[in-house]
C-alpha cells in the first residue's frame, strides 16, 4: 500500500481512514485563520516553539496505530 512519493495517495489516506486512523492537525493558531479548513474528529497537536516540545497526550499509546496528517493549504 505504500507509494513511492513521500506523500500518501488519496487511496492510501482513504484506506487508513476506513481503518479508523487518528487524524492529527499540526497547524498552530497562527496558521488557522477564519477560513481554516478543519477535519471533523481531528486532534490538534502543535509544536510549542518556546518550550521546544509538543503535547502528545492526544496520540494513541499504540505506536503502530495509523496516523493521518492532512496537508491543507
């Protein structure tokens, strides 16, 4: 199912979503304006530049679980 591209194909993403993959949104508040496109059910996980870390509490404990991060914009 893996593609040669570093980006997943629409078919690969659809297959992961059908398998209940976790959808994460990595955009910060400064990247999400009034017209920001969001994905229903997505977990927002943002890199905190000042702290040099991110809150990963929304990620699954199962490190083999599929995660989809849409690239919007």
